[in-house]
């Protein structure tokens, strides 16, 4: 993509504010789920903030589509990650890595090695997926009859054992909503963890092979 | 393979009808398993449909063998996927990807990138394997003494946690039939998920490395 | 290695008989473990057969070492798989693949593709590891107080969910012996399954990329 | 890095003593956790030894930073493994592989193949992570109300099923401290196991492909 296209300029100008907006969205959702004893006025504030932010994200998505042009379905497919984060705005902070790259680039700092960046990106995404998933499942399960997930600590522990595919089974979602979110987490977690371990494995091989080259050859 | 060989022409002519037939087979099986209160006349219709469709698949398999020629065992080995879908006709819709490719090809649309196609193919296969496995295990477990899998929702949830290897253990098959099908699902699921995560990992590395090339080099 | 060295000739002459001996060893062990009501005379026959076969394997190992020459530790390290199968003779049938290769080679049949051979080898090894592990753990657990593994069917189901890392936890070893064998199975199973899924993933990528090359290029 | 730089000389001179110190640290920790009936005098000796050794590691870390120079954060990031082992000194024995390499190098022995070294390194790290994690979690869980982890044998078995992601769930940590350590183990174990299985898979492919080249080509 050309760096001077209207699309690239739109991205550069809005990226940081949209990232802050996405963190605010996550915070508002977390407040609504976790702060049980919050007065209902503040609960409504959280809700309206989320709706407003989501509208903002939707506007950004539509603007990007108009700037690219073409059929909507084609845009939705080629900008797959944007489509996902409009539908699941909790995952929007995933866009932190391009942002971090852009900031470092302006400061002229050398960037991390390729594998390190993939690992950093996938690990951050996994953490975010785990946190957002724990929040969403906890909201579904809280108060359900027969639920084994009683505190948010339980939900975080459940998310960790689910994404790592350990799955002890001491805590499991029992509601249909919770199980559906859990399936999305399993699918996303597996893909991301595969990326982490695959890159880590290539990276280790690369480091070890570079060390071999450095030293004098042996029979 | 030559595009004008009798084998290729047979494939082009029959592919779409056989794909629709395989969806019908899956639907008939699902109806038989899930629609408990269906009158027995319709249950028989489902059964006869399945037998007829399976015969159709078997005829297609034999025709392909005769078109290729040679010894049967050699054909069965070199056309391994065809052999599998004749034995396990529930998995026949797996052939959707070559079909989708063929259709897009006629319409002159550009095809997806290599990794995206592998991921799409393996993900669809995983979904199909999970759905067919949930149906088959549910049929075995339903009504077994001590079964923890009570509804089809339970069966889908069990299939998701099995294929992702999370395995909470809140729902487990207890019959020999259910466990045997579960072992096939584990083997197939692992292979397919490995393909998804492996391709996703290579894809991420490729995307990140392309981005690096695009930007000006840094020390 | 030179095909005419004394080592290679020893291998060619003894390979088939030793493979049959290793199957006999596995069968004798299975008989001892599974045939509970077998008269003690036949139990002793099984035991003596196992001891005799193990001595045979040890002699083969020492002969190989003498043919190669050099220090023992160096031989043990460079012929790692031989060392493993002398210590754990239940796994000796793993050597089936080189044998199968050798037989096909004599008959002049074309060999399977590289990835297919790795997948076949690793899958067979996984099956063997699972069967031998199920036998060995069943022998430890049978009759232990509080054991959840009651029949050999349970043991096979447990082995499948362990090697696939699903781990429902409906059946778990409770004795120290059973748990120790289970840890070896986990380590071996993970390595082998990683090889299966890794090769399957590369293979799919290769097949899809070959298909892309075959068809006319598109924009 | 230049082999004659002050940093490299510092590393060569201190490596072996620091490795022995790290083993002593692990032993002192294990003694404190496992030897329940040890008189409190010896418990204090263990504690003071650990504090002294940790100070030694911290001094080594600071000296390395001063020898490299530059900003602290930059050093902490580029010497990531050193930073990790200063914060989690139980994992310090991980540095065994560079040491083993250095010793073999002096003796002029040929080194292991690339993949074998990655596998050896990652397997040793996994074992160490499992042992240290079992100790640390056992210390948290011991005596907690409702704990299912009663003996150190239980802790080792739990660590094995966690790192291999089998996760039966027969034993699970229930305290917040134990669960936090378990999450670190899951993250580290997945990365290391991914490295083991990835390298093993590449290694098998390489061995099989070398065998193919060796034999006469077939149609």
C-alpha cells in the first residue's frame, strides 16, 4: 500500500485515538462486569460509553471501506482483521502492534527481530483474548445454577487453562452463552498459541544455528 | 493430471451433484439422530436415502478406479482421500474446497493466498469432523446408563473440547462405540488442527516479514 | 553408511527375524497381562520367552557395538534408537519402517513421498507406544485401591486421551508405577504427535502449492 | 560478540562457578520445601544460602550490564534470558547448555547436530521448569484447605500433566499463589514443548530425506 494514499493518511491520523478508544471500551466493559455494587447510574454511563465507542468504530470501518472503494464483501474479506474487531470490539486493542511499530518507527529505534515481533504480537493477542474471554464468560456464568465459576479469579484461571488447552475441568462453563464464547476462545487461542510456539521454535533453531556458524568448524 | 483425461472430465461433470448428495447424506443422518419424535415412516425415508446415496458414492468410486485403471490397492492408496470418504461418507463434504476452487476458477476470480486456502480447508474440515462426530457419538451415548452427554448441545460442546484437546472431562463418552468414534475424532482433529496452526504460524511470519521489507531498512 | 560394511550385512540378515522376535515379545507380554485366567504354566512360558527374547536383543546390541567399534558410550549415543529399544523392548517393533522400506526396495516398488513416510512412521510409533503403554499401565493399576482403570478397554481409552493430550480425567493412574509410565508416554506421545502434525501441515502446504502451479496463473 | 571482549572473558571465568551456585540454590530451595521435619536451624541456613546466592546472581547481572554499557532497559531487553533468571533464580540452571557447549568445545569433541541441541536444550529446560514449578506450587498448596495436592509425588505428577497440557484435573491448585505459578508454567511449558516438537519434526524430516538421497533413485 502506498504510504501517501488517503487510506494510509486516515490510518496514521486516527490510529492512536482509536487505540485509546478501544482501551476505554475494554475498561467500560470490565467495569460493568466486575463492579457489582456500582450504582446503576454509572452502569448506564458504562453502557452508553460502549455504544458510543462502538458507533465510532463502525464509522471508522465504513470510512475505510469508502476510501478503499469496491464491493463491500470484497473489502470485508481483504480487511479481515478490521471486520473481526468491528464485530468483536473487545479484541480491538489487538491493533496495538502496528501502532507500536509506527511509534518506534518515528523515533528511529531499531525494530525487534522478525520472530520476536510475531511472538510479541501473538502473546499480547493471547493475553487480550484470555482477559476479554474471561470477562465475557464470567458475565454469562455468574449466578447460573450449578456454575463452578464463582469469582473473577476463577474466570481468569479457567481462561488460562482453556487457552493453553490444559483443561483440568475443575471449572467449566455450564450455560449455552458461556460455552459458545468458550468455543470462540478455543479456536482463537489455538491459532495464536500455534503462532507463538511455531515462531519460538524457528527462533531457537535460528539462534542455535547462528551460534554454530560463529565458532570454528569441527569435524 | 491432464485436464482433458476421461478422469478429469468425469470429475468436472459429477463434482457438484455429488457434493449436493453428500450434504443430503449429512442432513438425512442429522435428521435421523436429532428428530427423536419423527414418525417412523420419515425415519425409514432417511435411512433409505442414506443407503441410496452411499451406493451412489460407491459407484462413483468404482468408476474413478476403472478410469484410472491399474490394481485396486494401488488406486485405493493413491486416492487416499476418496477411499476415506467412501468408508466414512459423513466426511464427504470435505470435497467442498476443490469444488469451490473450480467454481471460482470458472468465474475468473483471483484465488486466496496459499496459506489462507490451507487454513480455510483445514478449518472447514475440522468443523465438519466436529459436527459429524458430535452426531455419531450422541447416537451412541443417548440413553446409555451413566452417560453424561444428555442433549445434542452437550455433544457439540464435548466435540469442541475434544478436537481442541482441552478436554475438561465434564462430559465424556462411556460406551465402547462412543469412545471408538472419539478416538477417530482425536486423531483427525489433531492432524487438522496442526495444519491450521502450522499454516497460521507460517502465514503470520510471512506477513510480518513482508511488512519489514516494505519499510526503509534500519540498523 | 556403506551398504557392504559388516554392520550393514548384519542388519540385512537379522532385521526380519528380530522384527518377528519383537512382535513375539509384545504378544507374550500382552498374554501375561491380559489373560488373567491362564494357567500358571503358560504364564511361566510367557515370562521365559520374554527373558530369552530380551537376551537375544541384548546380544544383537552388543554385536552391533563390536561391528561399529569405538567406545561404548559413543555407540550408545550415536545409535540412540537402538539403545532405547534395548532398554524398552516393548517399543522394538518401531523398527518396522526401515524393514518395510527394505522389503519394498527389493521388490522395486516406488516409495511413498517423504512426508507420507514420516507421517506413517510417526503414526505407527504412536499406536505402538499407546498399546504398549496401555498394557504396562494396566498391569500397574489393576487391583490398586481407588483405581479408576478397571478393564483393558479403559486402559486403551486412557492411553488415547493421554497421547492426544485431551486428558478428560475420567480415568487416571493412581499408583506411582502407573504415573511414571504415563509420564514417559506423555513425553514420547508429544514428540511423535508433533512430528505427525508438523509433517501433515507441511504436506498440505506442498499439495496446495503444487495445485496452484499446475493451473494457469491468475492476477 | 568478540571472544576477547571483557564481557566474554567475564562469562568464561564465572560460568562454571555460577552454574554450581545455581544448582546449590535449587537444592537449598528443595530442602526447605521438602524436608518438613528439618530443625529450624538448618531451615535458616537454607534461607540465608538462598539470599546470599541471589545477591551473587544480582552482582553478576550488574557487572555484565556495566561491561556491556548503555542504558539499563536496553541491556535488560537484549539480555532477556539473564533478566529472567535473575528474577526467577530457580530457572538459572537453564544456562547449562552454553556451559556444556563450552566444555565440549575445549575438549575438541564434535558437537551434536543443530536439531539435537535444540531438543536437548528445550527438554532440559522443560524438566527444570517442571521440577522448580512442582516445588513452588507444592509450597503454596501444602496445607491449603481443600487442596488435592497432598504429597510432593502428587506435585510432580501434576507438573507433568500440566506441562504436557494433558490436564486430567485429578489434582489442581486451589490457592491464588499456586494458580499464578501454574500460569507461568503453562506459558513456559507450551513455548518449550513447541520448540521440542517443532525441532523433532524438522529433524525427522531431515533424517528421512537424507535416507532417500542415499539410496538409488526410483521412478
